[in-house]
């Protein structure tokens, strides 16, 4: 190989190492980029084969070239966040996002609700998921849309009243127990039970009225207590009572409501909620199973990527499950900038699934995955690359000295 060839060998070293320096700089500059995955420069040698009489006599190196880069998808550290929609993947997989024209894949889980109620990445793409309806996860992947989500009302079907009716009260003494219930359209109704003391007995008659609608069945009766103040009978026996309310004339009208006044257990023994002790009459507890319509006030995300809604009526509901993707060769994905990747022939097609199933990792809510760049490692590589660059430059200057000596031979 001639001295001139040595010059170009040095030039190749300068070129490849300067490109490698760009890779290192990119890694270092993204040390604070959420979900960033570092790249490693891959070098290969260049050589010439000299043939004599059809056989290989020598193989001469002609320097190096940057063959490409390999993306490292090692797990990054997780950092806590106060935003419920900040998500991090702990394990394998990618979030699937869509920009309106196609899907992209990312490990950066900084998501927010936009003005249309869609779960959107900081860069504008919409997070993809599968809607949950009545506990069933849809097989269709779509935009996660939380606009207009609300908790449907549930009509009350049963209630328990905890109250004491003073056995020492005089005849005709009255005591009221207001009970809040909800009908089929979510309207709140006050059901009032008015107790009236019976003379010369530890018994009370009662009448039930409603602020909305009309009580058509179970509107009146008598409760009796034992000498120890425990409920002994209601309307002649110890059993739960049924109350029916007609809302056809209410505003707004609602479906007819059948309520169970829960007084006894499975063995028809008193629950001990309604008592007749010689103490001041009082209402001490009320439980019922209905609720009104609720609007969305908060979100939660569990390890399986299920987005749950918190509503102002005290209810919770599972709304969507985040869809994940994985590839046979993730290092073959094409970088698109803004923490996005797209599939390529080298990566293979995506496999879609759900967090915690198959080979997919778990999703951590209120967390973010930090960059996996190791600064110490990058600085060591930086020193090595700098030395390689300087050495290549020395090859050029030394070869120049040799060429100068060769020219001076004629003097």
C-alpha cells in the first residue's frame, strides 16, 4: 500500500470517529429525555484484496467506517409523578399512538387529556386502547376517548335504617326518620317514615311518604319490641318489608321503584338496627344501595394498564385498557424523532397485547421512565473516540512527514 493510501486510511478514521462522536453527543444531550433509548456506534473495517495469479496474496486494511447504530432498549429507571396519565412501562413493550395517519410506538408515557377528551401525548399523538364495557374489554383498538364519560345512576333497591324509638315516650308521640334514596333517573328522593307511639305497649305505628311520587304499597304498619328492646315483629311477623313507589306523576317521571326495608338476616333474626330502648329517640345510621349520576373527577391506572374513572357520586368504573405493542427485533425500529418509532422490515410487524400478559411488561401509573443513558459509560466512550480521532490525525501527519522525506530524496 502506498503512502498516499495511508493518508486516506487516516481520513477514514477521522470520518468514522467524528460520526461516532455525533452518536455519543446525541446520547448525552438526551440524558433528560423521558423514555429515550441510547444508541451505540458500530464500526467495521475496510480492506482491499490483492490477487496474484488468481490467489490471495495480501489483504490490506483501508481504515474504518461507521456501519450503523444499534438502539439499546434496556430498561430505564422509573420516576414518580403527580399526573395520573403519566405512564411508564416496566418491562418489554411500547405504547401505541396514532397521529391521524398511522400508528407509531414510544416508551415516553407523558400523556394528557386534550380539549376533545382524548388521551394525547405531549407531541400530539393519541394513545390507543381498548374500551371496557360492563367489565368486558373490547377487541377493537381505538383512540382512548374520555369525553362525556359519566357514571349512570342506580336506583335504590334496599335500605337499612338504624334508629331507636324511645319506649318511655307517651302515647301519640311522633318521631321521623328521613331516608335518602334514588330513583331510576338518578333523582334524589326523601322517603320519610313517621313513627307514632302506641299507648301502653312498646309498639309504634308508622306511615311512609315520599317527596317525589306516591307510595302505593307498604305505606303503613306497626313495629313491636320485646321487653329487652329488640324488634319482635313488624306487621305481625319478623320479616323484611317491601315498599313500592310510583313516579309516573313525578318531575321528571321515573320507573316504578320497589324497595326492601332490610330488617332481618337470612335466618329471620333481627339485625338489631331498629330498637325500642328507654332512651331518647334517634336516627343513628342509614345505608342504601342507590346513587345519582356522576361526572368524571379523577383517573387511575393500574399495573395492567386499566384506566379507571373516579366520579363525584363516589363510584368508580373501568373505562379503557391501554394497548401495547412489541417487536421481534425492536433494535430494527426506525427512529422518527420526538421519541417515536415506526416499524420497518428489520423490526418485523408489531404484536399487540395488554400489559402483564404474554411477554409484555407492566404499566406503572403516575410514573415516567427516564432515559437509559449511562453518563459514566458515555464519557468513557467519549474519551476512547477522542483518542481514536487523534490517532487517526497522527496517521495523516506522520504520513505527510514520510512523503516529505520521499520528496527530499532527490535533493
